[in-house]
C-alpha cells in the first residue's frame, strides 16, 4: 500500500513540475512578445524624432535664407521691423515642431504608463509563483553563492542538475541579475 502512495505522490509531483515549467515557458513567451511590441514602438518614436530633426534642419536653412533676403532687400528696414519679421518667421517654423513634440510626448507618456502597468502585473504574477521547498531544498542559496563567486550560469545548472532557465529565474527573483 505504501508503494502505491509513493508512486501517486511521485506522479503528482511530476505533474506539478511540468505545470510549473509550462507556466514559466508561457511567461517567457509573453515577455518576449511584449518586448518585440515595445521595440516596435520605440522604433516608430525614433523615426518621428529623425523626421523632426530633418524638419529642423530645413527650417534652419529657410531661416538663413530669410535672413539673407532681409539683408539684401533694397528697402532698409528698421531694427524693430527686422526683429518682428524674424520673430514671425521663427514662430511659423517652430509651431509645427512644437505640435509634433507635444504629440510625441503624449505618445511616450502613454507607452510609459502601459509599460509600468504591464511590469507591475508581471511582477505580481511572478511573486505569486512559488516553488515548493521540497523540490529544490537549498538550491536557491547554492545558486546565489556560486553566482557571486563568479561561476557561470551553465556551470551552476550542470553542478546542481537544474536547467539554466531555473538558475536565471532564481537570480531574477532574488534581484541579483
């Protein structure tokens, strides 16, 4: 009767381990897909910034041309008239850039809040996952100790007979890596 109980507990433990491994793989997949989304968003913001830089360059050229044409005019303008003309020209050139920057700032704030929300959600989910101490025993302390001694992740996983992903997971949970 005890051998049957042992087999049942052993299979239950195996199913629990398989379920935990599947959950961890799903979390890793989720993080990778979200990272790709964030990278795409960052690239689009970088494209907008590049376009704004180009626009600034062209506006500077136009400002220089305007200043040159003001100097070349046959009619001599007073300092006040020149100042007003330059101010009007600069305002006309800066207004679209200002609007673009404001839109970009709003987009970045939206993306930042989404990232913060998703990170808090992931952190709370990871904190809720706990590995039973009977499975790993003192492996966490061993992993941390070996890592602090400069032992590579591959060596730690081979020495403790656990996967490299588990080693990385323990280091991340303990905020070491």
